[in-house]
């Protein structure tokens, strides 16, 4: 099973919504969603659509980014549970998930107080697998899975839990123009081998930068990123960047057209058949610039569709 790690921002959530509606009868994906905004409109729209289309999701109940940066584990949990009470009413449709650093006791108490079941722990690099409070937390009957970067000590110590490996696969560049010489890169092969390596699933940040940044400015260059599968099943990523880049952020529509022309040629040559890829083709054919957020959505949605095949 694939557990893509996504922040609860507008276009990530739109990508999840649209994926849920086109997945047909197949679903190999359980998204991990980390809320970053205390305005809940987008997530209140997304979660019922995931539930209706039988896409189970893991929701981090103590996020530490964006609007939740200064919130404690307890206060973040209570805020989210209160705001999303209706969307989370059916426990069978979602997985209560906690970001773990050194907040072992607080998480343990919340699991007990609210009788949470099938809990998932996302472990940061700060987690000490020898800490007695962490050991108590991990050995709770209601804790079922751990998401972590490769950590053999952690995996060996808690071998009775379902382990999900988290990788940071996207080779993010400082500027979009820096993608020009990269062309294509290997993205992942974990979907082929995670079971052989003793994992119950695999996770990554999709073709997005794992570092969380607030907002963003109009770039000097436009870059489009599309994952696709090689004949051996490996997933690779192609970067399509505009070349006529000036010293300012003018003519963003023209720069999109230049990057999209490259991407559309690749889509047709490789017969990339996701609905997200077709959406990009439609924008290009109609000479319509959808905005940077929609480009991001297309990137994520294409990847989700690809990993679900």
C-alpha cells in the first residue's frame, strides 16, 4: 500500500479529491494528510469526498506546521477533533495519526482518553527508540503502524507493528530554471520491493518539496514535473522547465506554454494516460494558463493515478 504524505493545503486536497473520483474500482493508496491551516474549508470539502469514494485516509491530529506551529500536541488535537467532528465520525474511514518527536506521554494520554483505535505514529528523527515512554506508547494495543525514514533499530525493536518506510524522493531545486539540465531522474522503486524488505507499505512526499514553506511568489521560470513508469516498473520523473526566462516574473503564461509544450510532447510520445496528464494537454491545446496551483495539483494527481495502476 502507498501512503503519500501531503499537507492539507488547497491544491493538495483538490488533487486527493479528484484522484478519489477517478480511481475506479482500484485503490492502492491511503494518503497521510497533515493539516497546516486553521481555516478548515478545504479539508471539510475533501474528507467527505474521500470517504464517499472509499479512499481511507490517515489524518495527523497534532500537526506542527503552518497555523499549528505554536500549538501543543493536546491543543492541536482538540482543535482538529472539534472542527472536523462530523467528517471524522465514522472511525472505519480514517486512521488517527500522530507526529512523534518527544511528545510520547501526551500522545499516550490522548489515545487512552479518546479510546483511539488503529493508531499510526509518524516518527521524526528526534524519536529515541530506547526511551521508556516511547516504548510504552509503541506497545499500546491500539497502536498498529509506524511511519519512519529508514531506521533499522526502530524496525527491529518494534517488529510486531506494521512498518511503513518514508522517503524524500523529490530532488528539489532552489529555482525552477535549475531543472533544465536535469531532464529526468529516477523517483522510486519502493512499490516493487517494499514487501520483500519487510515493510507493510511505503511513503513519500509525492513530486513535491518535503520542506514546508509559507506562501510563495511568482517564479521567474515555470516547471512542470511528471512521474511515469519505465518498462521495468521503476517510477521516474521528468522535469519540463521554460527556457526563455527573464530577470523578472513577467509573462508567466508564456513561460507555462513553453514548459507545457515539452510536457505534452512527452505525454503523447509515452502514451501517459492519466486523467491529470490529459488535463495538462487540454490546457495547452486551449492556450489556457491554469495557474501555478493547478499545475501543482496536476503533478500530484498524475502521480497518485500512476501509483494506483
